[in-house]
C-alpha cells in the first residue's frame, strides 16, 4: 500500500466532492452533507446495533437507482433524518435528481447519530434539521472545517468530546478519503491517557503525534464506555463516508464500505456495540478508470479506506473545541492536564 500526503487531508481530495456543514450551538447538533456536481455511485454497510437511516435500501447492489446526488450525516436522532429533505430542496432547485419522465427526484440517503443528551437545549417547538440540511447543502465546498462542526458538533465519546473528522490518502494512482461524525459508546484514546488507539496509522502529527500508548494489553473491564461515563442509556453511533475516484460499481462500493469498518474498530474501543448505529457509506466518483485486476485493486482500496477512516476518527476527536455547557472535556483539555 502506498500512502502519500494529499493537499487538504480531507475527503474532498477526491476530486469533484464538496462538503457542507451547518450547526446549531444552542441545540449542540448539526448536519454535514457530501455532494458533487454530478451523481456518484454509492453503497452502505451497517455494523452497529441501533442504526437510523433514510433511503439506504436504494444503495443495495440489486436496486434500480445507480446515481446518488448527496449523502447526509446528521445529529438529532430520528429528527435528524429530516435534514435529507432540506438537501433535497436545494438539489431540486438546482434541477438535480433521478429523472422519472418530466419529474426529478433527488436521491439523498442519510444516517443519523444520537446527540439528544449532550447538554444542548432540546426543548424546541420545531426541530430545525430540514433548515440545517439546506444550509449545509448551500455551503458545500472543497474546503471545510473539522472538529466541533456539522454532524459532529454535539458528538461525544466515552471519555472526550467527539467531532467531525476527515482524512485522505493515495493508493497507487487512486485517491481515497474519509469523513466521519464520531459519537461512539467507546473511547478514541487508551484508558487514562491522551494516546489515540489509531496512533499506529497517524501521518505526521495530524492528531498530536504522541504515538501509541507504551503500555500493552487491557482487560475488558478497564475499557471505559459512554454508558459508565455519562450514566445514560448509551445511545450513540459513529457514521462515516469513505470515497474514491476509482470507477467502482455499486457492488464494489459495498465491499469498500465493509472493509472500511475495520478502521472504525481500530480507532474506537469498543466498537459496533448494540447501542451504536455504526454505519459506513462508500462512494465512487468514477472519474479514474480501473486497469488490471479489479479484485486486487479493491483489496488495496479497502485497506486504504480502513486506515484513512481510523485517522479521520482520531482527527475528529483531536480537533474538537470546548463550548459552553459541555458534558465532557476535549482532547486538548486532556493534554493540558
């Protein structure tokens, strides 16, 4: 596997992709949108026990629709699914969508995370996620902020604030990127330290450069979870998107999403619990044709996507910033202690 630093170290290093964030500080929640000027191929794989999704059935390899106009990650639990409607509004205004005779139907799958117990003001007369979805779509651009932004605005892990993370890499002649909202039951750092579980995959000092925890081995009872940290019901979820310019089919995108889940397990402990809705979308812009053995290439792309997602998770936690009313400290606070 070949890994080269990319220009932004963001998912938008996959040419053609744009990301938009919209957040509500009062609500401690937000929305993140990935889109492009033309539809892309996408699929999805779920490994958590409590997912919340919209239109993901369309992403199965045997389903009719091939082109996806946008993917949405949102806070707000089930209320956040309405963010997809706001994105659809923007796409419809732009004349985008699957053509059905003279009609256009934007294809906007989405996934949500649970951030209803994070200290934000939730007693609102009307959930704002449709408006946040439209705002995020309107802001979509190649450059965007990570950390306490968008779908990661109110995210929490077992011990620290979560956040929105992104990273990119190269495999052979292809670009691979990852985007993730980190809101896990598990922890991103080893017990009692600022060392990231994902440290072995760090490029340069992109999330602090501390390296791996010098200790070796932990018993299951030593590993903190959000259930014990917040004494809550444990609803969580880490939702992610991996992307490549390699011209993959929908079935190959599904395999890429399956492989990328390994990165989630490398960066969060424990992962894929019954309380998480852990989900990974995989998309292909299709702009870089594949030559040679497709299966061998897909294996390499999957390994790269898993490493990239692990890095993106750590970067999201690393970049989180303190906000009024926070229930947990940021990674930067841990380093100061």
